C-alpha cells in the first residue's frame, strides 16, 4: 500500500485524486488530507477515506471539523505550520499530491521535496516561484517529481525514458528532440471581440469551454497566464531553452501537448479533458491503472485545429515568457502579482483587462535578487503582493 497525503484535498484536483484512489483501494491509502477552510467538505472526506490526519490551515475551521467528527473517529485534526510540516516529513508518507492553489502550496510541497517523497505536482505556482531550488533539492534528496498538469504530463509521456528519469537535468538535444509544443485551448475568450474583454465578468471568465477547474486557474486560463505559468513550469521540468519551447493554441484540448523530434516525428498524448488521466498516470507510473475517464471517441471529436497565440489578446502570456527569460526574481514577482490581480478581479474590484496591467507594472519593478532560499523567495513574494495591492489602490 502506498500512503498518500493530499494537499488541497477539498479542491478540484484533490477531489479527482481521491476519486482515483477510491477506484484502486488495493494500491493506495489516504494517510492525511490537507485543506484551507472548507471543513464541511473535509468532514465528508474524513468519513469516506478515514485518514490518520486531517489538517486545516484555518484554525477556526480545524475547530469546527474537530467538533463535528464522531468521537470514535480514527482521524486526528491538526492545524498550524509545525503540524503541517510534521505531516509532510512523516516517515509513513510515501507520496504527496501537491494540489494547493497558488503560492500557499510552496512551503508544504518543498518540505516533502526535502524529505525525499514522491511528489505528484499539480501546484505549478510552487515551481514558478522556486524552480531552480526546487529541482536542485529534489536531486539532492532523491525526491521523485511527476507532473500532474495535463500538458506537462503529456510532454512527460511523449519523452524518452532518459528524459523521464532525469527531470530538470535532461539534455533534450542529445535525446534527438527539436522542441516541445505546449498546447492550450485559448480559454473562453479566444474569439470574443477584443473590445469586449474589459467588460468580461468573473462568471464568464470561469466558464472554461473544456475543463472544469478551480476559480483561480480558470481565470488564468482566460488570460492565458495559465499557459505562461506552464511555460515556466516546462522550462524547469524539461530543461528547455527558449527555442525548444513553443505555445500552440488548440481549442479542442484533445491533444494535451507534443514533442517534435529531429527526424520529423511528433509524439503527442491525447485523451478526454479530465484530470483523472494525468493524476492516475502519475500515481501508477510506469504502470497503468483505471481512472474512470471515458475513452476518447475520435468520431465525436471530428476535427483538431491549431493556431498561433495572439499576444494582443493574451498579454499575460507574453509577460510570462519574458519573465521566464529574465529569471527567478521575475517569475516569483509575476506569480505573486497575478494572484493578487486575479483575486481582485474575482472580487469585482478590477476589470478583466486590468489583470495584465497589474502584472506588467509589478514586473517593471523587478531588480536582480539572488533567490537561493525559500525564505528569500517568500520575502520577495510578499513584497510583490504589496506592490500589486498598491498599484490596484492608486493606479486603477
Ligand atoms: P481549487 O481552488 O479547486 O482547490 C484549491 C485547494 O487548495 C483547496 O483544497 C483549498 O482548501 C486549498 N487551499 C487554498 N488556499 C490554501 C492555503 N492558503 N493553504 C492550504 N490550502 C489551501 O484549485 P484546483 O483547480 O484544484 O487547483 C489546484 C492546483 O492544481 C493549482 O495550483 C492549479 O494550478 C493546479 N492545476 C489544476 C488543474 C485543474 O484542472 N483544476 C489542472 C492543472 C493544474
Ligand atoms: Mg495545464
């Protein structure tokens, strides 16, 4: 039995992970569940999965959960940073699903990396903030990183074994790889008139044509910042240079990404847009397990189309590619600014098109700043959040 911690257990990826675990009860067991504040959902999950630990980041939520659990329950409720860190380094834990949304996922995920666990990485923001340190630490501790993000999982599946076993340090040229094609649907506003974008509401932005996801990543998909964060994520996982990584719009989301080889071959991974496929792949790699996903019906798919991204429509994608070239300081600042901007948009404080303005203004302030520790990264993250908040308060 492989013992799991699910970080972000109450979210979209957390729920899909627990669904795959339930379908394969002989292989996986839930050791700990971690969430922010949704104690009612956590109560249901505890009844269903009987974890040893249920950790709520919000202490009030921890209390509410404790009060509502039956007295004879096996689950111990915890809260606080020290308790979370103890769970991440617990010797009973084999595997961690890292699916907290945003920068909040960095510290617990990094603790698990240091402890040499197997990490199924959905929380792309952690890698965007700490890429070099994250991959170096995994190499030192012997932690295994497997990409859950559907594009990176597709790239991983389309790569030779030499690349799969040397994530972060692979030499693509030596493996005969010309470039990686990172596909993205273009989100709900791919064909909307440019002049209408400033009027788009949170509800419209969260209505993704193909995928059902949490609200933050849904807005990131509408701005294509999600593809930008994924561009940075791909650089760290597959050690790509700028000429080895291209973004392609593919509105049907049937191809989840591709690898173009020097002999002209292109290898892709295809499937229905359901995150249980990449989750199950990471859980069972190199084997395969049932995931509950419907098989792809090519007659229903009909056609697959592709086009180049338009940076006028998607300025956030361009900012992320620039930040990636600029370095770790820039990607950390961009990630923090974007989290503040997306939250302000979801709270109807700023317009959809203001998200790119906040991000751009914060990126302009980036100064060279060597980031060799998690504390230095968190301090810069905090500064950038303040900068973004000030910009929203004074310039918009
Ligand atoms: P979600 O909003 O549905 O769930 C987020 C989870 O994180 C919840 O369990 C919540 O309790 C927890 N959380 C939020 N703030 C927290 C905090 N401060 N401390 C601890 N826990 C906190 O999000 P999601 O769509 O499941 O996405 C999770 C991560 O996976 C994101 O990084 C996202 O980019 C990535 N991802 C998601 C998808 C998808 O299809 N949903 C696909 C690829 C990658
Ligand atoms: Mg993705």
